[in-house]
C-alpha cells in the first residue's frame, strides 16, 4: 500500500487536498481541452449507446425490452471501460430501471439482498476470522511446501493451489470456495515482492495464481450436484418435465460431471502455464519460495491454538450443513424441516454469528470475532453481486428474455453432433454478457425442453450443454460472483480475464462437445431417444 493510500485512511486527513501556501500551486487554468479526455469519452459512451438503442432498435415485443437492452449497453460499457468506479456502476440499476420504466426502485433494491449475497456476507466474515488467526497462512505454507519443489517449480506449485481449490469446490458452493481459498492464495503471494520492484516473472505468476483460484472454483463445482446451483436447477427441471423418467441422481451426475471437470481443469492449468509462466520463472521465484525455509516457518507456527480449531470447526459445520440441506429426492435433508425457506445464505449467516458468541481463550471475556473486524468487509463486491441479480430480474420482467428466446429457433436445423457445442456457446454468451448462470438456465432450459420435443431427441442432449455452458463465464468480472472475488484482489484486470477466458471457454466447449455424445450417451442414455 502506498503512503498516499495509507494516509487517506487517517480520520485527521482532510477530504479535499489543501495547497501548502509555501509551495507553488501546480493547478493549470481551466480549458475545454481539459474536459476532452479518454475517461470523459468513456463516461459519455454509456448514455450514448443507450440512446442509440432506444431510438433505432425495434423489437417485436414491449418497449421495456428495448429499454432494458439500452440499459445493459450503458452499464456494461461502464464496467468494461471502468469509466466510473465499479461500485458506482453497480448501483446504476437503482436509478436507471425506474427511469426507463423497467421496474420500481423498491423491487430493484430487493435484488441487492439475495440469498447468495447473504451467503457471501457470512462467508466473508468467516474469512476475516481465518485471516485474524492466521489459518490461511498455515494452509498456504502447507500447500506451498508440499508442491513447491526443490528448486521451486512454478507449474507444479500452481497445480497444487488450483487442485486444492478444485477439490474444495466439489463439496461446497463455488462462491464460498473462492472466498475461502483466495486469502490462502494471497497468503502465498505475500511472500513475493510487490510494487515497483516486482519483476515481470513475479507479476505474471501472481496473476496466474489468482486466475487459477478464480476459475478452479466454478470448474470444481461442475463435478457434483451440490457444487453449484445450476446443476440442481437442471435436475429439478428435468424431473418436472419428465416425471416418469429416471431422475438424475448424485452418482449419475458425478460419473459425467467429474471427468468433464477434470478435463477442463487440466485445460485451465495448461493455458495458465502457457500464457503466464515464462521461461525463467523458477529463478525469479526461488529466492522467496525456498522449501526448507517454508518448512521452518511452518514449524514456527507451532500446534494449532484453540481459536484456530474453533474457527475451523465452525467452517466444517457450515460445509456439512450446506451439503446436507438438500441431498437427493429420496433423502430430503434438514432443509425439509423448514419447508425450503432456509437457504445456503441462512446457514452462512448463522455460522458467522457463532464467531461472535464463542469465547476466546487468549482474550478472556471476548469472543472469537470483534464487530470492528466487519469494517473490512468488501462492500464493493456486495454491490456488484446485487447489480448482477438486478440485471437478471430486469431481463426477465422487461420481456427481453422472451425476445432472446425467439432467436434460438434456428437450433432446430442444427445437425445432431453440432447441438452440444451450439447450445453450450449460446448459454455461455448469455451468462457472460446479460445475466447470471442461474437465471440463464432458468430461462433456457424450458426452451430447450420444448425444442427437444420438436426435434424428437433426448432432452438432456440439449439441457446438459445448456446448463454446463452457463458455467463457462470466464471473461468478465460481472459474469459470476467467483469472478468478482478474483477481480477485487487487484492482481488482475479485465484484459487478463478476457485473455484467459476466451481460450478457456473454447477448451470447455470442446471438452463438453466430445464427452456429451460419448460418455453422456452412456451415463444419460441420450442416444435412446426421448424418455
């Protein structure tokens, strides 16, 4: 952190700069030329695109659908160009939606407190406890010492960090996994030099680690039904449309989802190594990641303290509750006791509350967590997530979703083997630029079910690529909450995400296109016609 940034947190520091009378003023006279800057043009780009769409674009639908497309162009242009701070752009739907008649301010405000947002809030509080008691440092040292190599092997170390994230994400929500694993990754990167003295090799390695954790979390979540909400929506819609067909069970999905996720994971690792780990990375990292030194630091931490064990216990309870809330159709889980009204966000908040109740041994009379620690919560991420949910609701309520669905009629003439990549690509694009993956599958799957009936093919041949493709949102920070977690670390920008996201999206589509007609035909029986 620079000195200027540090001083800005001082309550005694004035909000506006005051020129020292003893120093000459560096301000220049006002001129119109000073207003014509690239940033000013980017600020005007959003309203200009919105105006062009609202004036010249004509839809066979309600006026609000056209207005919603204009608002999307406005918001996404500001996000992509970073014309204004991202948190400010994130609250733009609060005034743009009522202004264009899409929805009321009250309904938009509800989107900023979704169950997923409470899940992230509770998870972040738990992460603050992990950081307070240096649990992430202990885990980071364990991972680094085991995968570091001697001398340091950057590809192997990157594989260890990403594989740990992948494995954890199989058994818990991928957003919570990213929130948990990112401090561990940052703990490893803190051993490396930062600032002006940081070499290109070190900077590239830092970007590779953050990108790896960001993308390994959603990829690992594809493996199991509980890893992501998209898989659960797929299972529920398939059962609702075909109640007499064999349901997709936990093991059935695992036999298909795990091999697919492993292939995409190794594609992720290979692309990261190719783009970010240049020759000479080992020599650049060796002075800071010596294996014997890492083991020595791990020994200095000593045995785990009571507070560390309690935080890990609370975290373990939270993961167990997440996994058992809704197990299968035959085994309802504890969520049935509350008639489905308790979500993962409820669990997250309740477990976070325990941290303020359980007493600490080191500091008698105090709990494990102090409320002052919550000042560190990343509210910019919360606003960004709320904007994503608001946009998803706006696309539905404005009628834009219906307009987009009619553009998929051309899929009825696509050859059999080309269906999975076509559906996957369309689903990935919708999630990337328009709405969340949960909203995408909720919009697409009913359409794909109807198309499967018209084409007289097995519905899962369309539904699985549509659901999995919605999780290939790797290009923009606003596409999924896990992307937001990585973006807010400051180690990567939108260019990094686009450069990494395009080849990873292509690799995922290729893997799915290969496995769906082969392994999918064996697991789901898609070559046997409609059920």
